[in-house]
């Protein structure tokens, strides 16, 4: 009954929006109607617009007829070019623009030439912020309650942007803009990310005509999983100095230059979202040296935090009476309690991170300079959002040379990490800094990325410039706003209405509030027009309501990926209350003195949850990474491939070899003179497997997250002719099935493998442990060659194409099956955990 009432309410809201929509704007026509050079604006409420009627004359012969061309669609007069920039995992206090010590002259430039926003908020996580940014709706409203890699089968969490939620790309495209998207694309469902599509939720299917970037949460900047539109490209092969951070700026400049050469009057939307500074931190050696030579981090995180806090007050980006929130002594060591070895490692981590942020900002500056060189800066609205959430604490308290380690529950000791000291930031690492630096980057606030109830997770600096229109240059704006406010702002400044129908589908109302009123200096201190905003991530809840902030206290640290799951997040949390009108940093909890206010806001918050598809609340993290979801391999146990070379297949469309028994069978031909090359692989330098020939000798390698490599090698090279190579693996654990009982005992267990050639066992080996949860997310499943990075650099380098012939490849999975006794034991343990909780 409750679900039906909610659905009915949503239908009423949509119907009301259709009935009360604003009238069409007056049509603006230039030129003589019917002539080839005529332009027109459109109604904009119904997209795509109907075909323009033919108003010429048609007779028997063309000589006695009058042609009539449909007018070219353009946006309303004065609509600006738009550059929308979103960096990744940058804490509020990291860039120089908001008090940090890392030089970000491009962000400084935008702020000096326009406005600096100090009270702007994101959702606390990547995909959700990005979905909200391009649609103007709350992240649960469009299926992105979490990142797409953790999607579940509920409307607020399935990572499917619904058809009633058109993006700003689609809206502007239909109204005459040229649209593009560069860099990170984290809004395609993982199960639609293969070459088989569908592509309606890739950038080109969401209104962005040109895409150059990567699909997923992150990628190596040295060897990225890179696409142009929907085609995988590999420009890094044979070019070891190539880096995506520079390459995407080059491509954006090329796109702008091409557009300008074709027609300088064409308006554009350029959505620019580099991988920086999400892990892996991959700046060039030149930038590492430049930042290291500045010795920005040598005094440690506590001293740096004090320095940033003082800078912020001098800049006016926090109030003069703001208080610096306490260091979390119960979670993190202070700098003076670290060993010299720890300090050395952590400084190196911070130098590389600082270099990555400075490098990213520099390349953004090159794109903006191109716009200025084309003479278009005055009528270009630039929105530069510094981070899609707070600084990331996903690198563990010690940091990590490879992000895949903590994602699989491994915290590498400092002594082991020191082996990677000189290589930190190169393509030999996939690094992330220690949590202490993340907490410091979020100065003056508490907590980090993933935590939606405290501003360390959600408050991000933003600068906006529009030189021909924003005259209060260098001004500061302190109004509360949220990422869902960007789309309505763009619609207001362009004069384009929010559509009520797209492709015949009624559109959900925009849920954000325009912040364009803040562009006027007269409104510098005006009250915020965004009054209420809920927050939720991984079950942690919060609500901003007209100057008050209700904040659930996290029960799990963001770096504790494999921690105990909270089974009842709707009722499990303690709440704190902050009067953020007078307490900018959430320093003083006033819940005890305002119990009625706490209850009132709690009720409002759950009303927002019901309204925006936030329910059911789910506090799980690691288990959601491997939760069942639709994909092209779901339910299949036998995969047969023709042997043709295919590369770039994402994990979601490949056979999953983790936590299961399996057999890989390759029928091949070895030519005269021998053969070598990759037969089949998934993963690379930071984890994965490969079956290949090395000087005609069959080899199977399991790379265990770059910590160890288990290897099966035939003693003899294969003679010319037909051969069958088999790798047979027997897994010892109960597999993923234990996760249904909130129990991880079935994953990452031991197993035994046998390599066979033409029916004869040639090598056997037992693996003491296996990879429990996830392979590198930027590597792919390949047959006949290898992309990305090798599973063993000592054996080969990519592309390592197979020089023989693969006639057939078969992979058969044999997942563990729970016995009734297994299920009883797991059920008993699950109930005991619930009772204890």
C-alpha cells in the first residue's frame, strides 16, 4: 500500500509539472524564412522539436516551384558558450584557491575573474555527483545512489538514468549547441559498458555528440581504458611518455579549434572531467620534481592543516570565527607519532598527489587559454568545480602503491611500500596517499569522501566566471548550494526552458535551484534559495534545512572496505545537530539542547528519502561490488570464443574466474618456426591472469595484485602443429554465495591448478590465497593479444599478439554450491550477528 501511494504521488507531481509548465518563449528568427542561412530558436519544452513545415511552393517542375529550407536551430540570443569542469576527489582545502598549498593557477584565475563559492556541495561520491550534475536531479532520483560498480536492483540504486531525466547535454544539443564530453565517464551501467552496448547511456547517447575519455571509476593515466565515442583506442602503445591528462587537453583543444574553423559562431558545451585527482595518482616526472622541490608537505599533515586553516581565513573562504575541527586521534596518528620511515613515505605520497593536482589544473588552463585565443572568453560561462566529493580516504591509513590492494581488503605495511618509493606515480604503481593527507585536504572540515553527513565529504570549492556578465570579479559567495543546482543555472543563463517532454516521455521536474541570482553583486549576501537538501551514502544520512544540519555519525571508516555491515541503517545511527548559520565547520553538536529540532529534521529527512527514491537504505560496501546484477555473462557457465582476436571486453561481459572452479581450453595451431603471444587474459600489472606462449612454451600466470605471481610453465616448447592447452583450477572455498549471508568466509580462499598440454599434465601448483573481490577496473578481457599492462612484465610487453592461430577457446565455470549444512551454518552465524548487533 505504501509503495503504491508513493508511486501515485510521483505521478501526480509529474502531471502537475506538465499542466503548469511555463509558456513557450517567443521564437527568434534571423534571415528570410526559407533561405539557407535562416536560423531560429525553438519552443524547447518538447524535444526533439517537430519538423518545421514546408512553406514553399511545389508544382510539376522545379523551375515553377519555390524551395523552402528549414531554419537551422540556434539557442536564444546571448546564450553563452559553456565550459563545465569537474575534477575528482579534491578536498576543499587542497587547491590554492581555497587555502591549500598546492598551486592551482587556473582555478585561481577563474575565481579572480569571477566568483568563488564556499558553500557548494556534492553527494560524497563519484557517479552520484556526476549524475546529479548533468541532470539537475538528486542522485537517487536518477538511479545513482552509489557508484555504478555497486548498483543494486532498486530504482534509486540501479545506475540507470531513466528516460524521464534528460541530461543538460541532450537539452542543449536540441537547442542548437555543439556538445562534447572529455575525461571520466562514470554514468554508464557496468553491464552496458561493452562493445555490444547498448549505447544510450554512453555520452553519445545522452546528448554529448563527441566523447574522448574512459568509462568507469578510474583508470591509469599512462595506459588508460580509453575511448573515442564508443571505439577503444590505444595511443600509449609504443609511447611511454604519453599521459592522458595532457592528451585529453590536446583533444579538447583540437575539438574547439575544429569547431572554430568550421564556424566561429557555433555555441558549444564542453564538459571536461579529468581523472585527476582520483587514484591512481599519475603525474609526469617533471611535475613530481617541480612539486617535490617546493617541500610543501615536509612538516607533516598536522602542521599543514594549521597552515591551510590560516590561509582560508586570510582568503575569506571561511568566516573569521570559524573553528578548526579536531584531529581524529581515535582513527589516525598525529605526525609527531610517526616513524621516520613513515614520514618519508607519506611525504613522497603527498608530493606525487600535489603534482597530480597541479598538473591537472595546468592542463585545464591550456583548454581555457584556447578559448581565449579564439576570442570567445567574454561570452563563455566557465564553471570549475574542484572535486566531485571530498578527498579520498580509500588508500588506507598507510596509503598504497596499488588501489586494488585496499579494494581487496589488503593494507600493505609501510616497509613493503617503501619498495615502490622511487616508482611512486609511474606506470609501475597505481598509488593512493595515506588517509592523513585526505583528512588534511578537507580542512577545516571533518571526514572525507563517502561521508555525506559532514562537510569533509560534501563541501567542494567552486569558481565561476563569465567575463562579459559577472562584474564582481574576485567576489565570494557563501550561499548554500548543491550540485543539482548547476543544470537550472545553465538553463536560466541560456534562456532555454526545462523540457516537459523528451522523445514522447514526460520529464521529471528539475529538482535543483538556480544559483544565477548570485552572479549579481547586489545579491552577494542574499539568503540562499536552496533551503532543503538531503544527503545519503552507504546508509549514512544527513539533512540540511535552512541553516541547520542533521548529521549521522559514521559507524564505519571509509577505508574499512571489508568492515562489519550495518544491517539496520534506518535506525542504527546516532545523530548530531549543527547550527551552521553560526557554526561553519560543524564543530559544536547542539543535539542535546534541541531534541525537538532533531526529531523534526529526522522526519523531514525521511520524507525526502521517500520522495527521491532513497529507500531502502543499504550500508554494505564490499559485498555490493560483487552483488548480482544484469550483464552479458550473467547465468552463463560455458563461454565459447571463435579464436578471433578480440580485446577491450570489460569485466562485466567476461567470464568471472574469482572464487570459483573453472577450466580454460585453447585449441591452437603452432606454425613452423614456433609461436608466442597471448591466448587469453584479464587484468594486468596490478592483478589478473594470462594464458600465453613464450617461445612456444605454454605458461599460465595468476598475478595476485602485484604482491605475488603464481606460475604454471610447461617444460617443453610446443612443436609445430595443432595442440590443446588446458588450465584446470579447483577452488577450495564456498565462493560468493556466502555473501548472501553477510559472510565473507567463502572468498579469496585457496585452490589448485593444473596446466595440461594435449591431455598430459605438465605443471601443477597450489595457490594459498586467491583474489577475493575485484580485478583492476581499467583492465579488460582480451583474446589473441593484451591491452593495458602485462600480467608479468618480465615475460612480455603489450600488445603481445599471438603469432599462431587460435581455433577455439572455451571457458567453463563450476561455481561452488552450498550444501544444506553450509546454509544452516551460515544462517545461524547471520542470526547470531544480528542478535549481537
